[in-house]
C-alpha cells in the first residue's frame, strides 16, 4: 500500500516502519495488555520519491522529530485503538510532507515612503522644540 501525498509524490511501504508500544492514560485493565501507541518512522533522507528541496524543508519543519540518520519519527498515543492511532500517525506524516512541498513566498522588502520620512522628521523636530523649552527658568 502506498501513501499518496500529492499527484507527483507518493511513499512506498518499505519506506515506513511502525512500532507498537504500550501507551499510558485511561484504558482500565486493557492498557497493560495491548500495545496501542504507534511510533511511525519514515526514512525521509533515503526516500527516492522526495525531491531535494522538499527534503530540506521537511527537515526544517520536522524539528526534533528528525533523527540523526535522516528519518522522521511520529509518535501517537491518543486513542485506545491501535488502528486509529496508526491512521492518525499516517495522516500527520502526510500533512507534514504536504507542508514541506509548499514553496515559501519570497519576501519583498518594502521602502518607507518619502511622506512618512517627512512626517517622522517633523514630529522629531516638534518634540525637540518642546523639550528645549523645558530648560532653566531665568530668575530675572
């Protein structure tokens, strides 16, 4: 089964590994018997399906979830059901990679208008005049 990210990007099954562990929280006696928490590992650095720029953006977006060996680790223990946690983990991975496919907009630096500069200088001059009047009072 492949995970479809966009029309051009899809992730093969061999790139994903899942590990199931016991999760904390509510669950009664069942919580000690069943491994419901999911740890999804995606080998992003070795993935042939991700272009270089997408990998770089994914590394920045993943933050602490990016491991030293170039994998993205997603841990989910939200529900009591293993299948639901697995789906949540896969959905989070898809959203993360989709966010990495978006090219950030280039910032266009703006200039301060001539009128704004004039207003700023005028207000500074006026403030300076007010402060100049606060000098010593002549006793004469």
